[in-house]
C-alpha cells in the first residue's frame, strides 16, 4: 500500500468521490480515497436519491441548481459508460395548510428569480400530475419539472471511474483509525492497513464524520439519526413526479423499473450510528402514504432498510476547514439532501482546499457560522 499522499479523502460515498473528481479536474495530484467498506456503503447507497431545486433558502437553490445542471450532463462530463438514470419527472411538493402555502408562495418567487421555473398549483392542477392523489386535506402544491431522481450506485460509480481515470486511487476495505497531527497541523492518517503520510485530510465520512473529526482533535457540532425507507414490488408506471409533503414528513417516488420507494421522518428514531431498520416503520409509512395515494394500498412491500442522516444544528451542511487543525477539512451534516448536492460539494471543497475563487457561496457554510449566529435555516425540509 502507498505510504504517502498529497490529499487523503476519508469516505467513499457520493461526497468523497465527487470531491476527489473535482480536485483532480482542477489540478490536484496524488489524491487517495479511503473507504472502510465498499463504495456507497453508507447513506449514499441507502438514500432516495431525489434531486430538487425547490428550496426556501437562496443558498440551497443556488447549490442545487448547479448540481442539477451538472447531473443533466454528468454522463458526458464524467465519460461514464453506464446509465446514471437521471429521470426529470419533477417534484410535486404538497401543501397542507395556509402557513405552508404562504411559505411555498415565497419559495416560488425566490426560485423564479434565480432561474428555477417552479410554479404553484391548485389541488385540481396537482391531480393532473397524479389523478389518484387524495387532495381532501391539501390546499395546493408546488411543482418543478426539472427535479427528479437518480440511481445512487451508478452515480457514485460514474464519479469514481472519472476520478480513477484522472489518476486518483480508491482503496476500499480500509478503515481509518487515527489522524496524526504535529504543531497544530495534519501529518498523516493511520489505518488498519498501515499509515499514510499526508498534510491534507478531507473528512467525507457521512454519519461517522464527527468520529473521524475527533481522531484529529477537531470538534464538530454534528450528530446522526436513523431514517427508514422501503421499496415495493415493481408495477406499471403510474407516478411521474416525486411526491413530498413537509407536514407529513414524507417522500415517495416510482423508480424507472416500477418499484415505489418511500420514506418518512420519524422523530422517535435513535440519534446514534445504528443502521438496523425499525420494525414499526412499514406500518407507519403505509398509513401515511395510503391516505394520500389510496391505490398504493394494493402494493406489496419487498424490503425495508435504514441509513443515517448526518445533522448539524441548523440542519444545513458544513463545508469547512477546521479552525483548530491546519489541513483538516470537512464536508458533512447534509441532513436528507447530501446526495443531490454532491456536485456542489465537490466543487466547493475543491475551491476551498486549492484556494480557488468561489463559484458558489460555500463560505457561508463554514463551521464558524454557529458561533457567529449566521445560521442557514431552510424552511422546506423533511
Ligand atoms: C433513508 C435516506 C434517504 C435519503 N434520501 C435522500 C434524497 O432523496 N436525496 C438526497 O439528496 N439525499 C438523501 N439522503 C441523504 C444522503 O443519502 C446523504 O446526505 C449523502 O448520501 C451523504 O453522502 P456522503 O458521501 O457524505 O456520506 P456516506 O454515503 O455515508 O459515505 C460515508 C462513507 O465513509 C465511510 N467511512 C466512515 N468512517 C470511515 C473510516 N473511519 N474509515 C474509512 N471509511 C469510513 C463509510 O463506510 C461510508 O461509505 C437520504 C439519506 C437517507 C438515510
């Protein structure tokens, strides 16, 4: 195994491979990705892989617009031989009450100003997208036709292949066990396969990023919480857009091969590193989704699983160098939207590490925002 690297990225999820790709594309050399398991073994391979540009915070709109447009051309950009399965069937955001309606109205004005052509819909217009939608308890919806979903495994592989083509190395089955520092700066990484000398470490360890930071003596205000998700048997296509409700805390989509994939936030789930699925989830999920889309009652569930949302105090990501240890960088804390932001993550972290002019407003995502009180409070999340 190699014993030195210019940059060590810890974590082979979507963030790690996207950062690796953008680093090499922008001239970095001798970059290695260290992954304990297999690529996409963490939240990336467990996620809904939904992509939306409909946000209430300008920062999120700008980051997600950049990312969505990247994904539209990703197969060419990354020269991928496979299909990342980017289906832009839109996101239908359901509105349950007047307060939500007012928020969504403001969101749409902001999005339109930023070039995101979303629109507010009446219940009847929402039913044109999903004729069997039960609108009894809804007051309307918002829709944007460029939103959609991807295949998370193919997308990770596409970045990984491009990273390797540009000269990067990915080592899987290797666990980082320690990070050495001297005089307040990173000097190396300790692993179960030997040590690697390096002056730059990028923490892209998802749900485990707080633990990885602690290895370097860096304290991050992050925690992880379990989120459950399930998939049904495949059936004929009946659901175009991803359906999302902030008040019911749910999302539901039909994948290209016909299975429905759905999840919902449940405040009773543990805030730790558990990824074992919760046995009460299918019933909870079924009750919520069947009320909204009654024909789904006829579907059989195939399996359920769980993964971690990595959370910061304002539920927005941290893109930051560590104030206390030179050479230690973190990209984590995405809550439930780190997959869709991966191109923005890759570009932003690259510009930060290589000292390039910011394309995106990533400086606002620095960890120091918590002590300054400059929180990034997104009103529209599940
Ligand atoms: C149920 C669910 C649904 C979601 N739905 C969506 C969605 O629709 N859209 C969206 O944008 N986002 C969604 N998310 C969030 C999204 O999955 C994550 O934000 C994103 O995948 C984070 O990617 P990552 O690469 O940062 O972390 P991860 O994918 O978790 O990767 C971190 C990697 O680090 C490795 N690692 C950890 N510690 C070490 C170590 N010591 N040594 C070596 N390797 C280590 C892990 O094995 C892991 O592979 C969802 C998440 C969940 C759980």
